[in-house]
C-alpha cells in the first residue's frame, strides 16, 4: 500500500520505511550506495508494539532521521528517532488523545519538527459551529 511506505535520501544513503503487514511492525531499509544494493543487515525493525507503523512519513537531517507514523495499538501518533543514520531507534507516543495519527506528514525547520496528522474525533468543523 502506497500510504504505508515512505522514502528519503541523504549523502548517498537511501532509506525506505514501511509497514510490514506480515508482522504488523514498522521497518526501515537502507542503501549506502545510492540504491544499488540493499544489504539484509541494513533492514531494521523500528517498532513492534502491536499493530504499528501505518502511514509513515520521514524527514532526514544528516545522521538524524525522524519518522512519524500511526499505531493502531491505542490509536496514537508515534515518532521514531535515530541519531546515527538509522542504526538504532527510539520511539515515543506524540499524541494519543482519541483516535489520532493516521495520514502523517513530517517536516523539519532548524531544530523544530512539524507533524500533521488526522484526528478522528476533533476534526475541524467548517459549519460555523
């Protein structure tokens, strides 16, 4: 599913993050030679906490990689962070107030991360009410 895959690149490294439907987890694959090869040791599992990893969005800043994604476990928005070009990862819940976190988009400006996402229960009401 195209909604469950994202791609990024930095300094010859190409990263593809995806939701693995077979194992219900978020993964990342890394090529260090502009996409010519994808060694198995460069495939990492980022998060396995339930049915997690849908709707990923990625931004890369040097060795820092940020992936926003949806966790069906708790209907929440999560963020995975790597500071070493994807070798190790930390994850955290960003928002779990209601059914939130689908359809993520992430951007970075200076030291600020911006994440947009769908919020099922607090949708904008354009009827004036």
